[in-house]
C-alpha cells in the first residue's frame, strides 16, 4: 500500500508498506492461490483498510495482477476481500497490467524510449513506450513463481525455459533500451550500486550497460541461498526470488538485443494514479512540477520563480551547454523554481542542507547527472564554493562543462535574488542581458541607487567571470 500526497501534478510518497505474501507461489502446480499467502494477504489487507479508513484519501485504487487473475479461486478471494475489508478489487488483465506499468514508467520519465518490462511474482509484462500512448503489451509466465521448478533451482535449465518463453515475442519487442520495473530488479540495481561504489543511492533512473547488468545478474544466479541472504540491501524474502529476476533480465538482454537498462521505481501503481491525474490536471513536466511544489513549500514569494526565469532568459541562453538545447532550458526552469528553497533553513547549514535536498529529492523526470547539476546550481545560489558538499558524486556524474553551467546558473539565481530581496516587483525594475561579450546590468530610472549597490556588483562580477564575459553596469 502506498499513500501519495498530491500537489497538482507533483506527487509525494508519504507512506509505503509492503507485504510479500506470495499468493502465486503454488499456482503452477495447483492452479490455486497459496493458502499461507492468502492468510498473510488478508491480514495485510485488513490493516490496509483500517489505515485507509483513518486517512480517507481522495482516490483509492485496489488492483490485483497475475496470481489472482490466473488462479481458479481468484474470484472467491476477491469476494472474501470485499466481505472482510470493504475493498473492491479490480483484477487487471495482462494487457491492462502492461499498460499501467508503461504509464507509470513514462510518468516518472517522460523521455523514456524503448521497452517497459514489469516483473511481478507470477508474470512479466512487456510493452513499447516513447511513441505517444503505449502500444498493446503482452504478459508472459516469467515471474519467479511461474518459473519455480519442483526439482530445485538449476540456472541452465531456467535459462533454457526463459529463452523458450521469450522466443515467440523476441522480434516484436526487440529494443536497445529497457526500462525495468519490479522489486527484484530494483534489488539488482541496489546491489550493483554497492559493488561499484556508486555515490548516489537512488534506484529511479539508475542506468546500466547491458554488460554490467549481465555481470551482476550472473553473479547473483551463481550464489547459494546463504550467500544471497548476506547480500547488502537485499531482504531475506526478496533473496528467495532474486536469482529468478537476475536470469529473466539476462534472458531479456540476450533475446531482445538490449544495450542499456534504466531502472524505474515507478510502475503500475503510479500508472493508475496518473491516469486519474491526466483527467483532472493539466500536463506538466514532472521535474518542473516537483521542483515548483518543493520550492513553494519552503520559499517566501510565490511569484519569484517565474519572475526569475523570465528575468534571466538571456543569461540562461548563454550558459555553457550541459545536456543539450532541448534539456538545458528545462533544468534552468527547475532551478528557478528551487531558488528560494533555503529560505526557512538555518543560515549556518543552508548550503549543505539545500545541496542534499536537491540531490536526493524524490522528484521524478531527472537523470542522476541532472540531479547533480541542479544540486550544484543551488549550491552556488547559496554561496557555496566550487568544492561542493559531495565532490565524489559531482566528479563521477557530471562533466566539467556541465559543472560550469550549473555553477553559472546558481550565480545568476544569486544575483537575481539578492538584487531584489526576492521581490518580483523590485526585480522588474532591473534588467540583465548578454550581448557582444558583455553581461549588462541596468536599472529603471530612479532605481539605480536601490538596486545596483556594492553587493549587486559583487554578484554580477562573479556571474560575468563564470560566463567569461565583461561586466557593464
């Protein structure tokens, strides 16, 4: 069960509780739900219903997937859930499950292209994304419980079975980029982060090459149960299914010609939620929406971010290229919406706190490198030096030119905020422009004395030097 707080198109996970019941554990042999799994699920659902009754959320979505869909006693299980908890279960078809997983992936990363793959306990859903509304997907019996063999775990035998089940759809779903959804694959990503010493422990939009993914998948498939239980960041219940997740990922890379894998923390649940938001809210880039909500909550002036973005338009156009002409303006807009993030923080710790918040904020729609860019920009906005609070992450994930662009963006925000006292009305009486190798700062008649003082000159000088321009005031 996940509870979300909605702020327009921005969503925040405020409660998350998971019970791995294993409903589909016995499905291949009995065609029925696991009795211990049903008992565990009912206990969890009674608790979930009590929490929902207390919270009274605006929307409630209750969905069941492959195990309940395929079990002979699935309908009676849903009836029991309704009788004992009041929750009305919607049993998704395989095509619906694939569609909602794809909608969730795209909601979390609007630029996602290629193939979304969602692996649950009993099934694997594949669906193409990145070409408007996702195309029809397919569901396959490639979840851990569907692959379980009474003879025990045998990696070679499982590889053959996975290849056989993928063969009929391999040509249709071939792709260079795979977006992986599911707890088992998230555990693989976390394990790879640990092994490689990755500095930013955020699964969402964590990217791996196919070679790295196969290496970690094959490492997991070779481990004993005792070794899996000791793996960092892997729960004992997750360790049980992790080798199957590893082999399915390895099989997908082989069968579909995958070159890179991007892990998504967003999937079916967010797909269900965003279908409703699409009906009720105007579309907004999720990075802009999240930064606007976070900045507004901690900032002072609601009108400042948009005013800053307009005021700095020429400076933004002159920034060193970081991610390309389409992406850089989006990141600049996001940075403007975070410009007042530190307003309510202690000044002695503001730089560190703002940097950490921006780097690790649960805001979708940004790569890890873009997270670092925004954190560096806000570091400079609050007077932090070129040596940021997390040098390891910056050096590993951001190139030199992008670092320069982020720092210049932050210095531009600092100039605008300090010149105006964070007042959009005062900001409107000054202008900053870039032309012919000059950074030109001007004030409206009667405002030069109040806007263009010594502090403003220092801020403008720092920005001009960062952009390699001469300053004219």
